[in-house]
């Protein structure tokens, strides 16, 4: 063997050793999932309507549904809670416990509420003032969220992951409408809006919807390397469905989706248990009511939410058959706090509501909600002039998940999707906090329930600032 041949053989051996070493450094994905029961005791107040009512029956249990992913260097956690909205301070308390128990950084934990309107409240007294003392249910919720993530971490196993999307357009309708008759457009502030939330169905005064909808159902699926389903997280921009009996506690269609997707993937009876998860996309101005329909069908309690959940689950299950799975994907996350100016009542508003408070309760001369907003305006005066809101982006391979702590309008979610540097992207709303509605500046000019002070709490330009910050974070993670 000549000297040149020997050198070539040595080079080849070194190359093989280096390749083997690099392969050893590449870690396969691990994933674990678990649920944690967060059902409250009877008697706790259900929020979601104009006036809270006590819970009298548990129709179906509420859960914190947890998923943990680990790429060998970075761990992230995603938790969806069956609740209408959870304050940032409660999520922060849970994140601190999780980080202490598992090492998952608080910045790498995305905790969100689904926005079921039939769960008891975890909210505090104000959207802008952080609670210093917590209710018994808030304390319970903190511990149960943390327990769920710890259990999901205990269930970590080698896994593979895939993602995709499908459309379900038949159950999303913009709920804000231009009206031909100003009698439908009065507001509690003594003025006239240009649009109305939830107008009378089939009314001759209906003109046109004031915004778009997003029919896309994005989803992320995790399974063991043997092919056993571990978890599936979906995202749909539909506010909630409702149709519950008064006083019932329910996870709404989010809970039914979890049940139906487990059936579709044949994952009902396994250990550890499969976890189905449905997050709320950007649905602040969207529900499943076709307001233009003249003779809408009638549904028994819980029938409609099951119908919607079945449609979404069936579409996801069919699309699931076509996605590619990966055993190695990079994970990363960023979280920042964006300062926003708090909205405050004008002198004209204060004068108007002083007159309202002097009126008798139920006086038919005024707007039906004016007493409610009189109390809200009084409370807002105690709030700080600025609020710091958490914004977050998770990277899972070429999938970007943005997290916004507001009930976000669909056009904002569509803008993020269109401008995202990731191959696929979606937004989870009411994530890491609950600060009220987030209309765009254009929608603010139209008025309507979602724009009223006391429903919206931050500066009218907030959505633009939030989108810009989230895209900046997304671009940094995608480099």
C-alpha cells in the first residue's frame, strides 16, 4: 500500500468517526402528555354571561391538558385550561412551580385558557390590576396546572412529531355586523356605533359582516416511535359554542374535540393516556352563528357543540393521515413583556355615567347594559396608566406558534400567518394572561361591544404593536 492510499484510508476513518460523533450529538425528540383535573366545587360562580351564576351541576369535567416536548437541548410545555380566561399572575405562579419542579424555563411554557363560557371563574377583580391575594380556586388552579406539567414530564418518551392544517369553513361567522337601522347600534356610552355584535338573526336591518373569518384548523401531532398516539394539539378560530343548561359546568366543544379526536385516532384506552387538545385561535369577533339565516335549526342542550367538535375532529383526523413525521426537530422559545397604555374614561364618559348611576336600576329609558358599564368605568379609574403584557413565540421545527393574552380579532391572526417567517404558523389567544378584547385600530373606529371601554382596556393601536413585536421575535427564532 503506498503512502497516498494510506492517507486516504486514514482520512476516511476520521470522517466516519466524526460523522458518528455528530450523529451521537443529534438527539431524538421526546414527548410526554397528561391531563390534570381542574373542575371546581359546586357553588363557584360561572362567568361568560352578563351576570355570573353559581354552578349547580358538573356536566363534564374541566382539565388542564398538558404537552411537553424535548429536543435534547430545549424543553417546552404547552398547557390548555378549560376556563374562560386566566390572569397573568395565576399563570406566572404556575410557571414558577413548573420551572422549579422540571427545569422548564418560564419563558418556554405557553399556558392558555380555551375560553369556554361554562366554567367557573379564575379571573380577578380587574383586567389591569394584578391580584395580590388569590381565591381558593385560583390557588387550586396554580397547583393543578403545575401537577399536570410534572406528570407530562414524567411521561417523556422517544417520539416523532408532525403538523398540518385543514379547513372547516361551515362553523365560523363574523359576529360584528353593519346595520341599516341605527336603533340597533346604540351603546352604553350614549352614542351610536357603526357595527353591532350578535345582531338579531335574520333581521332585515342586517347589512354585511364587519370583518373576516379564518376557517383553517392547524394541528400538531405527537406519537411514539412505535406509532402510538401521545397527543394532538389543534387550533381553530371559533370563540365557543355554548348551548349548555343554566348552572352547568362544561368544557364546551373544546372538551368534546378531545374525546372525538382520541376516538378517531383509536387512542381511547392506552397508558399513558392520549391527550387531545383544542386551542382557541384568533376568535374575538367570530362565533358559529349564521346571522343571515332566516330559520336556523334548533338544538338540544350540548347537541350543537358536539356537532362542531365532531366536524373539526373528523377534518383533522382525515388530514392527519397525510402529514410527515420527524424524529428530530429544533425547539426554541422567546417571551417578552410589551408595555401598553391603559385606556381611561374621558370627562364626557364620567359625566355620562354619573347621570346613569343616579337613575333607578332597570330604568327603561337607557341602554340595557349602561349600569354594568357604569360599574366597569368606575373600576377602571383605579387601574394603572400602563400595563405590561406577555408575548411569546414557540418554534417547533418550521412551525411557529404565537401567543397573545387577549381575545384577538381574526384579522390580526390572519396577518400574523401571512407575514410569519415560518413555513406554518398559528396563534393561541388568551395565552399567558387575560387582558380583554384586542380590536384592530380600524375596528375601534367602527365601535361595537368589543371596542367599548370596559370590554377593551388598552390603547387602540395595541394590536399593531403586538403584531410587530411577535414578528420580530419570530424572525429571531427562525434564523
